[in-house]
C-alpha cells in the first residue's frame, strides 16, 4: 500500500506508522527520498501484517480521508512488480536504445584526489563540480543529449577572442569555418 502527499516537514515514518496502526500491525513504513534534494519525495510505502488490515484501511480511505501530521493523505494499493504492465518495445515501434551519447558525458571530468586534480585550485574544482552536477541534472531529461562533434569550452580568459580560440584549436587538428 502506498500513500502520496507525505512531506518531511510534517510527516515522519513514526507519525505515519502511528496513524495507520489503528488498522492493524504494520511490518514497515518506507519513505521514498529524492537523492538530489536529500528529502522525501512525498511518497511512502507501508505494509500491514494482514491483508484484511490493508483492505480495511483502503475501504476507510475511500469514505473518509486519512490525515497524518495535519495533511490529508492519498492512499492507494501498491502494485506488485509482477502486476506491472510494461510497454512492449516491439509494439511501440521504439528500439529502446538510448542514442544520446551518455558515455561521453564523463569525458574530461577531473575528480578530486586524482593525479589530474593535482595543481587545480579549489575554486576551479568547485566550478567543475557544479558544472558536472548541472550536466547530470540536464541529462535526466530525455530531450538533452551529448553531442559527438561540439565542444563546451569553459573558464576561458575574458580577453580571449574567437580568433584566439580558432588558432588554439587548429593546433589540435580542429578547424572552423
């Protein structure tokens, strides 16, 4: 069984367990966390010892709202993984292959504590870390991709012109129109 609209500031695992324990013994309550924001997503799963307790909880939730920490909670039966109907890739016409070149996303990344990071200032490492986090966040959207033929050049001196960049890149076998 799962519930929605659960927020960290108002609802905890303990308060959720207390609110639902009136229906019967609870095996566990698990809050789903957002890894990026390090807080609950607003969804929790709980399991009763007896199916009849879960059924009575669902029946009551249809008639009278269940409140936890002053918030009305949407209660629904969770699906077992065997009950999930996954889209058939053959029928949808999609191959399922990701052509966004994600393997290139970590190219050139310098991590702290590695030989490549030796001599790099803390400020520059922080810029690199923030840029990597922004890139990872963007790439979660399926409409973003990593180009195989475009470069992102960062941290250039403000006095650097387009001509200077073309001259620099020509040393490495790259040419521009």
